[in-house]
């Protein structure tokens, strides 16, 4: 509907289902620079926000709406690291989605993978399956795991964001060289590198929007971005 660069900005701003005032102003400024009518763009943006929030489960909606500052009980926006009302540091704010939950879902998907059998014919079948995977790509289980990673909501608290990036950093880096990158172990790792890196990129881009008032946390996040060569 809109130019790709504007659509990307909207996508990243909507990652957590919430668009802050500063994010909205950036998006509107970009839209106007592209010759898009301001009122039309705001109407479309509000519709996207509404549709996204409607698609969330009831449990997620309840958890999000009940998040309050532990010190003054004022409502908190996602990606908030300091309460805007009393200045309380929101390090321990409970997160709806955490890295632990993500790995639980990945383990559940992995458990659906059929275990190898001692039957020699099973080994022969596995050999041909591995050979075929060179052309067909990731297995059904691996594709499901990739979908889980790609669609999982990014964390919204300082602690969870930094923990997520720290744990995902080695997963977002390729292993092996030209001769060893396609060994079974390295190949199993490398096929997930891009999806992990994309998830880290979502966090970094969202943080650039939402954490301008918390330069220390943003600096830590940008260190991870530099290690992953995320601009």
C-alpha cells in the first residue's frame, strides 16, 4: 500500500502492539515526506493498531492492561524502563512473553521430531532424508521452530531485552568455515542463524524508537547490534 521503507518502519513500530507518541511522529513525518496525506496515514495506522490488538489472545490483553508501576501504581507502556510518573526503575516489571517461554515452545516443537530407530532400514531412510534436505530445505519440525521464533513477540522490559539478546547472540552467528559449515551439527545451527538475527534486529530497531530516554540501556543494546552487524 505504501513504499517499502515506510511499511518497514510501521512494522517495527507495531512489533509490541503499541505505538508511542514519538514513534507516531516519526512515522507521520516519514509519510508526509513521501507525499502521503497526513490524515489518511493516521487513519490507516490506527486501523493497523486496532487490528493487531484485536488479534491478540484475551490472556495477553489482560496481562498487558494490568501492568502497573510497583512504586506508584501508574499504568506502564511496553518497552518502558522508567516510570514516567515517579521515575521508578522498572527492571523487575513482569513480562508477558519471556525468553524462557520461547524456549519452552521450541522444545515442544523439537519433541515432535521422530527419534532415530535402531532399525538399519531406518538409518537408510534417514540417509536419504538428509540427502534430500540439501535440496528441500529445513525439515517440517525445523520450519515450525523458525515460525515460532519469527512470530514470537519481542520482550518489553530492560531485563528481558538484555537477557534475550545475550542468549540469542551466539544463535545469530554462523559457525564453521567453508569446509565445515555444512557438517550435520553446524548445518543444524546455521539454518536458524538468519531467523535469530531478524528477531534481534526487531528488538534493536524498536529500542532505537522507544529507549531514547534511557541512553545507558540503549548503549548496551547497540553493543549487541554492533556484534551482529545490525545497523
